[in-house]
C-alpha cells in the first residue's frame, strides 16, 4: 500500500494552484521546510512570506491580505496555528469571514519525540467553537489534495489538519465533498466513525474484528465542521452501536461533534477512542498510539467490549 506524507501533497497542491491563480498567497512561520510550503516559495517567491516565529502576526497579516481580495494559505504546526494565534484567527479572520485557509501540519501525537508542547490535541476543539470556521481532517495524501482544492474554491476560513508521518493511501474513497462523510466499508451492528490517520487504524481494526464475526461499517468523517448530519442519522438508524475514533482529546473534537447530533436527532449508544484528558509526551508515533489506546488493536478491543454490552 502506497504511503505518502500529506504535507508533501499539500506543498505540491499549492504549486498546482499557484500556477493557475496569481491571486493566491502563501504565508508561513519559519517552518516552511516542515510544512512543505517551501515548494511554493521556490516557484513563486514574490507571493510567499515568512513571518518567522510570530504566528499571531502571520494570522493578522493573512486577514489583511484577504481583505484586499487575496486567497491566503497560512501554515505552521497545528499547535501554533491554533493555540498561539487563536485571538487573531477569531477576531481578525473568522469574525470577518475572510478568505484564509489555515493548513496546519504535525497535528495530534504524530509529532512524536517533540513532546507535549508541540502536540496539538485540542486544536479541533479550539476552532470548532468559532463561527464561520470549517474544519477538515483528511485521511490520506490524495484526499489532502482534494481538500486543499476544495478549500481554495470555497469562500471563507477553513482549517485543514495534517499529521507529520506518512499515511497509507486508502481505497474505496468516493469523491471528496466538503461536509460529506464517506462509507469505506459497509457492515452491520457496529459503525466506527474516524478521521485523519485514525481511519486507517479503524480499517485495520475491522480486519481483526472479522475473526470474531464482527464486521463494522467504517466511516471516514473527514469534515468535522460542518459535520454530515444526514449520514450520522442514517448510520444511527441502521446500526445498534457507534464507536468514534480520533487522534485528539475526546472532549471537543469528532466525538463531541457526533454526539451533539445524535443526542438531539437519533440517540444511540456511542463510545469513543481518543486522548482521555491528558497531555502528550515524547515517544515514537507508534509507541504513543499504543500508550494512548489509539491503535487498531485498541480499537478492536474497545469494539468487542461495546458489542458485548
């Protein structure tokens, strides 16, 4: 199975879009090598701006450029794009519904050895609460390209969260549509809803579960805001239990978004896999996935317990 860095795909897609639209501007905060905006910088240096370690200034400038009609992509690590620059994103970008796309890399625990200070585990929660902001967590490289193009074509602010590590390219994905989830495998009884790198873990868990005659439906909920309410209601009507998986705090992220819909419109027993109200720590991504109970083995065990209840 092909594995790609989603951030590589992001940088390549920026170049693709930059070739056809001179109105596109790219900003970075001293991490262009890691976020891969350096690809755009090499091709279009006159439309690339490095703000150094000054994320607040970068977001304020992004708002200013967008107010002049530019389409602005601003990038840094997810931790810095959200927590450090939250004021400017809220008050300068979102309150004016400006056309700024924040594509942040190194989300979740994929930062690994960089430790807790660099691991964004609350970023989706921060931005979900802000009006006008939409949130996308692509599952693989090709979907990253589709999401970036969709963000470019859409009006208003969008946050796209990417990881650091390579991710396998998934099969059976339908065309990416902003706000619409994808069913990657159809099953019965249990539905597993995931986003980002957790989609692959959910698919691997399905293979484990099939040995115990459990064949869950797997949903790639790549857009967390606005979430696909119609699909969630359909899933809840046709299954008995739901398990939500995310590389994020269980409060405020995908699980919360799913629960907010179901509790109002189609109540169903729903459990979660995610970080349980704790900070990250140093370790390889695989070690951390096991430690925080996010791996395919952990998902399978949780699913078995859920089905026995």
